[in-house]
C-alpha cells in the first residue's frame, strides 16, 4: 500500500523504511530532538523575483509548489513556461537558492535531497544584453560617419556599439563593462588614459539608449589613427529549445569581444588632422633694443596671455609650449621708441600655424657716433699724462653735443662738456664714447644710448706733456697731531697744479720713495709708478721718539724721449711727518694670574712680583703682537692696592716702551685672615671653656663669640688629620678633614681618647661663595702638671642601672659600657634605647655615647636555652 499527502496522489509519503543503528564512539540523539525528521512531511516551493513573489507564469501552466522526501520534481519552470509580458523584455537565466545567485541554477529536485521548504530566486537580465556586440560606429562631434577631412584636434569622437540584425547594423543596448581607446597605426598603438575618456549609459536598463564612449582629440593624436575596444558585461548562449541559456559574465579587464578601428567604417586614411589655435588674447613684446632705422628681426616673445584650442576653449597652453616667429619683411625700427603692428606666426605641436598682426612696443637706440678727431691734438697745452675732448663744431651722426664717456669699459659714464675744449682727464687705459639717453625707458619717444665706440689715444699727438711735481703730502691714521706707534703713515705726490695727483707711468716717469727717522733711511720704494707710499710704525727701536720724514724723488724721462718738455730730469720733494709718540695697545684676552691662582689673605698688599703669565696677547693698531708673555713689560698695581674682601678683579697696569700704558683686570682670590684668638701658656684662649668640672672628662668645649669669633664661621681639624701629619703641610690638608664646630656640645679627641698633655687642634674660617677658606691657626690645649686641667673637662661620667627584679637578664655597667648576662650561650642580643632598636648592636655589650646624659630606658632581647625569647628592661641614668 502507498501513501500520498495530496488527494491527487502525486506527493508520495511514508513508504520508505528507516533502520536505526549505532556506531561505536559516536553520540546518539534522543527522539524528539532538533534532528528529528518527519517522514510524512510535505514541503513547499516559493518563487521570487527580487524581493517580491514571482507571478509571471504563462497561462495554463502551473509551477510545482510541493514535494516530499520521496517525491522528485522533474522540471522546474523554464523560459517557455513564463508569460510573454516577461520574456518580451527580459531573458530568464534560471532559478537559484539564494538572492545573490551563487547557489544554482537548479532545474529539478531529486528524491531524498531537500527536507525543508524551498525558496527559489529567478535570475533575469534585460533582453538587450543577449546580442553580441560586433563593432562600433563613430560620431565626430554630432555628425555620423565623419570623413577624414574633418577628423581634427580639439573635436570630440564618440563610439557607439552595434550588432548585426538581418545584415543591418543595429544599436547594441546591453551593458558595456569597459572601454579602451588607442592612437597609433600599424603594429604600434598607445593606450589613451582612462581620465581622458567619458562613458555614458553603462548600467543595465530596459531603455533604448545605447552605451557610448567619447574622447577629445588631443594634440598628441595628430597624424595618428584612432581605435577603440570594448568588453560587454554578458555573453549569453541559447542552449536548448526550452529557453535555457548559458551565461558568461565578463570582467572589466577581460578579453574584448568586439574591437574595431574607425577604418572599418570610414576610408583607411583617417589620421587625426592638425587643430586650430586661438591666439586672440596673446600680447607680444619685442625683446631687444634695436638701432633706429634698422630692420626688425625675429626677437618677439609672448608678453601676456596664452594660446587656446579654437574648438575647445578650455584647453589653454603655457607660453613655453608656443613658438613665436616674426614673419614680416619690410618693418624697420622707428626714430624713437613706439608701438607698431607686426606679422607674427604662432606654432604649437598638433596645430596648424596661426599668422596674425600683433601690436608691440619697440625700444630703439641711437646709432653709434663717429669719434674720429674727438681728442685735442695739442699735447703741450695739456697737463702731463692727461687728455681732453675737442667737440666744438663736431657733427655727430645722430645728434650733436650729446656724448658721454667711460674709462672703465662702460661700467660708469660721465657727460662730455660742450663749451670749447673739454676739461682735462687723466689718460685712461681705455676710453669709450656713446650718445646719451633720451626720455624714459619703455616709454614713447625713448631713445636708448648708442653702442659704445672705442676712442684711440695717441701718446704722441693727444696726450698732454705739461707736468711738474709740486709737493708731497703725508698723513697718518691717528687722531693726534703727531703720529704714534702703531699708526700707518701715507704719503702722496702732488703735481704743481694744486689738488691734482701727479701722473706717472711707463713712458712718463717714476718715483723713488724714501722714509727716514732722524735723517736715517728706514724704508725705500725704488722706481715705482705709484704716487702713494705707506709706512707702518711698528718697530719701537726704529721709530719711537724719532722724527719721521718722507722724500719723493721724481724721475723724468731723458731729454728728447716721448717729447719731454724742457726742464730738470729729477725733482725731489720732501715732507716731515713729526716725531713718533706712544701708540695705543689692545688687550686681546691677555691674562695674568696672581700668586699662581692661590688665595691671598684679605687686606694683604698686592705685589707685582706675584703676577705670572697665563695666555693671550697685546697688539697695536696694525694688529702686530707687542706682548705675548711677561717679558718686555713691567706691571704695577695702584698704590695701596690690597686683596679685596671677596674674590674679584683688581686693575693692573702694563708699561711697554713706545706705547701708552694699558690697564686690565687680574682676578684676586680672597681668603679671610687666619683666626687669631689670643692664647698663652696658661690657656687664656677665650674660645675654649675653662669650666672643666662641667665638661666630660677628656673633652673640650668651644665658646661661641669668644674673642669676637662666631663658631658658625669656623671649622676645626685634629692635628693627626693634617696633611703629612706635620705643621709644614697644614695648607694642603683636604677640606674633608675639617669639621663644623658643635655649639654647646663637648668635643672629644679623635678616637674617643683623652686629650693628652699639651695637645693641638687647628681652626680656620670656612670657605664662602666669594672667599676661600683661611689658613688654619693652631690652638694648643695646655694642662698644668701640678694641678688639674685648666681647659680639658674633668667631669666623670657615671651610669646607674635599675633593673626589675623579675628580669631573667641582668645588666651591669663598667664606665660607659653596658653588659647583659643570663642569656643562652652564643645567643644574639638586640639592643633598644628609648624603645628604638640600635642598628648593628647585637652583642652582649653596648657602649653608650659618653656625651649622652639623662635618664634612658634600655631593653635587651635574647633567646634562652629553651628557645624562648627573654628580655630585660632597665632604667639607665647617665651623669
């Protein structure tokens, strides 16, 4: 017998036998758990399109809606089972178990494979996606099928895909995954950047607008051909007569399924033509200054503005991309700077040349002058070695009396005078003349100076021969009326014409300079062409306190040589500079040390023989080193100069022959005078207390303010702590061997031994921020052999101990030492004073500080023979 879950007996249930069995090691499941399967269950099928239930089945067709474990579904709905309202616009691609279309497609349900309700999601794409794109058609701007004659830089090229339908190119309305454009020819193609490409309608849609891709034809494409490749998103193949499809989804960088260059639909010779430039907003300038009347040359450049693409005004090009060429042929420079119109050609790669008329301002300059006969040709009337211009009646090429000259190659210019013969000028090594400027540069009417023209100077015909030496001047760089050591003396030869320096040189004459001190030559410069001589007063032995003079011995050329005028061949002129006085010194960090850097007692007289050299120099005005050690100078302090109260600088004066005294600072390290409390053999020292019966035996006690000395100002050192243990080394004792003096506290000898008969200690003033410590002073501690001590304490320390009777530890005293007894042998004690544990005190005895007076509670802890802690507490009185 068979069982069905529906009245039509199509969904069979309950006829399969189930046999449970157990596998060792696995965990069994109880009946009624979540794994239970009802063998009689019936499951439903729900069909979805997106988020809504699918209802688009064909009339008369009923889609399977139920199944069981043992009932198969032979065929799920296919494309032929769908209504025409669906298939007219969409292509059915199958049923999937998930909305993301990753699990499927499925076409049937086998028995015993699914045991739950089933939701199926139908996958559809636009019917426009089904064809395969075969190629593209091109539009040029908005024109279909452009010819190569209009294929031009700056215009827009648009590609549209198509497929073949009954031998007709029909627009492809599906989705394009990617576009790729190229420019080139033959086997060489260059990809165009994606940023240059504009794509439209790339998303799936049920409209009739095809996807397109556009580029602007850039200058780089000029002379090249264009092609484009595309990849459509889906490739779909009809697999059976029931509407089954096989679909492949191409990725954006997949193999192109269609790719055509423009040559497939237009003539083969379709290279991109050169574009058209728009140069309307460009202003040009003429970059050179030209001579009036000369031809305009190719010296134009862009001044402002930029070139644009005539079709795409958003494309502008910097001036560096544009070549400017003057193409005019008959233009000449105006008579003065002015604006004119000129034919200019503009060139840029990828574009046809553009030739237009542009206005430009042209700066002009005068024609170079004719300088023949420019100089006076009468040398006997011109001062020796000078020249003069002769321009009266002179007609220049461009403008009369508008000259200027330069003697330094054109670095600077001087106007030529125009009244008769020009003023004389010293013959230069070179001479140039030019026409002067007119107007203001870059302004209408401006005429720039002409090119410079060299003027020939003839020594025989136009260089003056009238000359004589008149005097010698001498000066120095000192403010005083007479020179001083370290000064520089400067002498000048002056011509007979007052205020004019004498002109000398090759073929003219020379000077021998002689400097003298008290009539003896000290420096000579022979046959020089310089009219100036300098001498530095540096050597004290040669110059100091001596009268300096200088002679200029002028040597003419021999008679008849170079048209020399009649007269003496040699003329000597001299000048006195005065007697050399003391010069000034500078202290370049010259440093001395006083007493080798040791401290000196305050108030002690300062002595120059305690000065020593450290480093540095003293120099004069010439920066010559005058002093670099102690040798060569004497030093002195001011009268009555003493060591200051605090460490600081004191002036010392250096005396050096030939120079003024110089004063500088020397650091003096101050220290207090050693303390000097009065003391005698009977020890009347007011610093030491004599009330010995109140001072512990063997101790001393300092008294504050004794003999006016405050204990806070001094420190002490035991005699045995002196450096080397001798009085002769007391100055070298380390600072750490000195100690502050306790106020109102007894002082015991080092090592807690009694001060012996006549024992010494040392005291000194402490170091401060501004002083070093003083030298120490020895204090002898006397005792009278036939009597009691007079300054060493005699009070005996007594200790009284009171211990509770029940204590198991007993305490006893010997001197200042406490001893515990009654503990386990070898036991360690722990000592407490005032219930504060004494660090390190673990023995059976403990010595009190003998300056410790008063009543104290002492507790000792130990361990007895039974291992128990025992203790004793005592009251200790120290007197």
